[in-house]
C-alpha cells in the first residue's frame, strides 16, 4: 500500500538557531533621535559652508550685470555726443534751446539717450512740449527699463508717486539706480566744481580738461525713492530723483556722516542715497567714466579723491592707485 509523501515540518523557532531568520525583531529599523539630530547637524554645516559661496557667486553676477548696464549707458552718451558734438544736459529747466527745449518745461538727462539703447518707440512717444511728469508723458516715464536697474538693489519694480506732478493726477515714475554726477560741494574743489552732465549745460569732450579716463559720467545712487542709510532702509517716497526719466536724479557730492544720518561728512559713498553715491554692492559702487570704461569705486575712497573724479576741470591729479 502506497503512502503519501510526508511533508517536512516547520522547524521550531529558536533564538540564535539556524531557523531564527524570521524573528519579529528583523523588521526594518528607523533612525534613532540621536542619528536624526546628527544628520540635521551635518546638513546644517554643509549649508553654512555652501551658502556664502552661492551668495557670493550671485552677487558677482549682479555686479557684472550692473557694470554692463553702466557700460551701455556710457556708450549711449558717447553716441549722443557723436551726433550732437556734446553730452546731454544733466537736466533741463526750460527754455533751453541748445537741447531743443523751447518751452518752460523740465526734463531729465536719460530721455535724451534712450534712442541709443534701442528705445526709439518710447522716445517717439515722449512729448517735449510737456514736462516729464505731465500726464501726457505718463506712458513713457512709467515704463520700467532694465538698463537703469542694478540687480543688487531691492524692490526692482519701484515707482515714485509723490514728487513733481505725479501726485497731482495719481501718476508714477518707474525708478532706476544710476545718476549723473552734477557737481561737488565748492569746499571739495579748488577750481571748477562742475561734473560732466550738468543741469542746463551741454559739455563737450574738450571741456573735460581733467581727462576723460579720470572723470565720472554716471554712478550708482540706488534704491530711491526709499531712503537708505548705510544698509538700513528708511521711509519710502522720501528721496527725490528716483525715476530713470526724472530731472532731480543728479549726484551733488558733499559727503555724509558714516551712518548716513545727515549729509556733509567724511563718508564718500554707500552711506546715504540722498543724492550721494550709493550702491548695494559689498565694498563699493560702480561708475562709468567719460572715456567709456567702468570702474568699481571702493568704499574706503577718500572724499576728496571722489570729488576729483567727479569734477571735469578741477585740475586735480588722481593716480590709479588712489581710486
């Protein structure tokens, strides 16, 4: 008589034995609290090491873009000079027939050069018979232009809504971060205290007797109309001259107190953006010179050295190591 094959019986479960591989304690084990805290600490250290490098790379890129913006604006000013045999005025309080303004209107320096930065359409819509803040020019001056923005400046889409005629009809002016150097305080110049882009004057290259490579055309005065003092934000709509098309944009160098609380002091730049040189770059600010080159001005620059670089005919001698 044939018997069915006998099935093997399951071996008893014994601790430490060969058949102990199916013990309940063999389930996947999670992290302990100590291991989790150690992992978080390691990640934190890595982030702390990498973050400065990432931020430094981003700022280097922003500074390069800012340099390129000033380079393009400097070239536009050179093209204007080539066409008109003079640089545009730093602003116009009309009438000023030399610049083609025959009425009692006011205009900023930047509108004169926008055809040379591929903004012919805006230029053709601008009404020179009305002031820049008039409602007739609202579609032009309210148009943001990236050529005038420094990417390191906060609040890129800034508007001035209170200065000039804007408040009368609820208008606004799109802001920029670059300013012409109008002049320096007479106490900082032994001779001529004027810059190149002077209100109601059109400067020729031959007027720059200090040398085109030693005379600033444009520099940074970033963050307006919000007031900034040594990296600290103040009230909004507090500083005139924010709009790229504005006629109050110019730098009138006097220096300021180190904390930026007031003007007239030893600080040459990055202490206040109230019509002084100011940027959001670490260690200095960019400027484009009359020969077209862009240079980074260091925060430690002496006020009188900066004044010498602003004046066009001050007869000062400034070496390249002083800048």
